[in-house]
C-alpha cells in the first residue's frame, strides 16, 4: 500500500498521448506503481514530451479504485460498489474503472504508513490509533 501522490493512470495517459499502453513501462526513467491490477505512472518521471498530455489525466493523490480501496480495507473487492448502490458517494469513472474520492485525512494517514480498516462495530474502535469518517464509512487506522 502507500500513497499515489503525483501518480496518473497509464491507460488514460496512453489514450491522451496517442501511444501504446506498453510504451511508458519500457522507458527506464518512468516510475510505475500498481493499484491492484491498474498500472500508475509517476507524472514527474515522464519525459517532457508527455507532460502536456499528463496534465489532462486524473491525479490519483485523492482517488483509489473501488476494488483497490475495498481490498485495502479488508473487505470484498466489490464492497464499495455495493455501498454506492445504497447511498451516493463521490466517484469518477475512468476507462473501465471507478475511483473513490479519498479524504485528505485518509491520505495523510496512509502517507504516515498507517493501515486502514473498516469499523463496523463500536468494539472495533479499540484497536485504532485514529478513527475517521470518509463518505459515510467509518475507518480506523493502526
């Protein structure tokens, strides 16, 4: 796990730049990171030639895919998809994936190296060093 500060989607950049999705993985100076099965690229590591196209891509600092966040919260991979059927949540669809809007507080805790989990019951809070509510979901960190 970890922060995706400064990262963008490989698939989105490839489309905007009009190049193969494999190109950026072959450039040795380009740093990549996986969000589950999704390849992400550190925008600042891109050659200057692609910087303009990169500006049009979703900055992943405050966005994680539904399935990635669900797994990181130790829930089934479709947990957030089910939640979104029950109440409105802030999300974006890019290509074939939906992305969940993370709170700044959540991102700060992740960047500190803390691990999130969903709090379902009051007793679950006892293990947390911090508890936040993000889009109606109570999350603890240890």
